[in-house]
């Protein structure tokens, strides 16, 4: 039998200073920042638009901007600025970002996924980034072992070889790390947080919904108890009882974060495995239909509502993390640890999605800092990561992965890459103090 399935088309070839794989919040911030420093930057994205988990996964809100506190009387206190603030301001200016909404002891802002996609296109093009959509990184270029010098991407035109000074893995899944054979970690001994299929419910009578359910987007215990009852009676199949419903920037629309997807045989799913990823999509859509039926039948204001669409891709919270020179620990998060090498800060709770109720552990009136070396591989050269695949313990990721922080990581790693290229340094040699200087110049408020 002939097993040679080689693609015989010629490779296309590009050279650049910085290559970013992945156009999520982190990849966008990273590519724009490095390009604004005058570097030749390529951004590869497997979909036809940017946004990643926030847009393709419809995660829908920018969490992580504010401090949490028992008393929210004084309103939201913002702690993340810089690129994140610039993006939020521009999105709000286009009508694509809500004012802060209550999320338990913290706040969040709901975004419009179409306006996000269009703003990302505009920012990338204005910064001069060479954006390549519908391109999947499928291999790494290495010289003599563990020095990453770029990637091979698959496109409809054939394979594309991209040689670069610094490669940034902003794939969310640490794909480039894995392809390079560098050390990585998967969840808690292989167990990752469960996926969620987010969906939109339209036709909601919002004044009645808000009058009955209140301004907090975390639905109260009465709703959880009702879900549990209906589940027990067999009337519906609703595996998650603690749910979050966010009024969006569109009239009469709720963004529904409520499903909890497992395999048809009850097993926990890990989207790194193609069978699990596929099953998550199919079961996610089915579950969205079931929750929408429950809402219509049981929630005030939802009587005439309909499920208008599910996310284009099931929401994946966690897959593979880098094993970095530093690891953000669970203790760092809950104790509000600070670091002289910090390049970002967060006050988002540990929001662990496992079991039938997500566990939320608040960090009140304080924040923790995330050190640069959480983004630098323990071994190897030429590579940095940005975004949710940072080096962090299982519960710590359940806090550190949200959108405002991913913007902040990308912002910092874009500067780190620029410093490395301009000074002919390996990323590990970059001084975090210099990154902080650039971040401060950009208004990131890290002092
Ligand atoms: C269900 C769910 C709900 C959430 N809710 C919220 C919320 O309400 N608020 C909040 O702030 N955060 C929320 N999050 C978290 C947040 O959405 C993500 O953690 C964040 O968007 C991650 O950003 P990122 O840039 O690190 O990675 P991602 O957004 O995952 O982006 C990675 C990008 O890389 C691309 N890519 C991957 N592999 C390749 C490859 N090999 N080649 C080319 N491209 C590739 C992907 O297509 C994607 O665009 C939620 C997440 C989930 C799953």
C-alpha cells in the first residue's frame, strides 16, 4: 500500500521579525504592540477573524478589568489599562461594549463579537501587521534542537514557511510549545475544566427579566434550585445549576453561559483530543437547545424568547499550559502575591468549572501580579507564549485566563519580543524591568 501522502505543492515563504500564532485577545495585543515598535510582524489565525475564545467561543464579556469587593457601593475600580483599555475604549466608541455589569463581587463588560472582529482588523492593518487568516500552524522550524525559528502553516494555497526572530505562541493551547517538543502541562494531572457552549437568547423582555432576576449576572440560588428540581423530576436535562446570564449591547438579547458539557458516556472532555472536541460541539449545541427551552418555560421575561445562535466554536477554558521558568501558583492568586518582574495584574476570582456548580473563590480588595517568566519556556530559545496557555497551576489558570489579562499578557509579550529582536537577545534574557518601562509608557499603570 502506498502511504506517501506528501503535499507536492511548493512551499510559500515569508521572513519576519516576530511571528504571532493565534489572533485571540493575547495574539492581537502582541502583534499590534510589536508592529507599533517598527517590527515586521506576521499574525497567523486559523479562523477568518480575530477574537478566539472571546469571539469564536462567544465568551462574550471582558472580565478581569476591576477589583472585587464585598461592598460595590463605590462602583467598579479598574486595575487593568494599557492596550486593554485602548481596545475597550475603541470598542465602546463603536457601541460594542456595555457599561460594567455586576458579576457577584466583581464587574464585567459585555462585548459585541462582530464589532470586536472589525476593530481587531482595523487595529492590525493600521499597525502594519501582515495578517494571514485561514492559516493553521502545523509544525515548527528549529535549528539544532530547541531553538524555534518559525513555523510551517497550512493554507489553501499550500504550506507556508515563516522564518522569524521571535515566535509567539498565542494559540491558547500551547500548540507551538508542543510541536517544538518543549515541556508542557495539562490541567490537574490531565483533567481540565469543562467546556461550555455559549449561546444567545433573543426576544427577551428585558425590563421584566431584570425586574425579576436583578442586576447581578450570576443568577440567584432560586434559579439554581429550580434547575436542580426540574433536572431531578426528569422534565429537562440541565447538568449545571449555577448559571450566568448577561444582557448584551443588542436589545432584548441575553448571552447565556450555562451549559456544562461532558461526553455522551459521562466522561470529562479535553478538547486536545479530536474525538472529545467533536463531541463537545455536538453535545454543546444539544444542551443549548435544552437550556433555551427551560428559560422560555420558566424564567420571567423569556416567555417569547428564542435561541438565535450558538457560538461558532465550543468554549474551551483550558487545554495545555507552558511549563515556564516561573509558574503562577494557586497560592499566588489567593494571597495577592506581587512580583518585581510582574508584567500584568489580576483580581479575577478563581472560577473553576468542574462538577455541576462552578466554584468561585474571590480575591477581595486586592490583586495579584503575573511575572514575565510565566511566559518564557523552561527550555528552548526563540519562543514566548502569550495568553491563557501561560505557565500556571490548575486553579490559578481558572483565574488568570480571562480576557483583560490576556490583552495585558499580549501587550507585555509584544514589547518583550521587540526588546529581544532589537537587542539580539533571546527572550529569556529580556529584563522584565525594561518591559515594564514600555508598558508604563503605554499607560499600563503597573507601578
Ligand atoms: C465558556 C467560556 C466562557 C468564558 N467567559 C469569559 C468571560 O465571560 N469573560 C472573560 O473575560 N473571559 C471568559 N473566558 C475566557 C476567555 O474567553 C479566554 O480565556 C481568552 O479569550 C483567551 O484568550 P487567548 O488569546 O489566550 O486565547 P484564545 O482566545 O483561545 O485565542 C487563540 C487563537 O489562536 C487560534 N489558533 C489556535 N491554534 C492555532 C494554530 N495551530 N494555528 C493558527 N491559529 C491557531 C485560535 O483560532 C484562536 O483565535 C471564557 C472562556 C470560556 C471557554
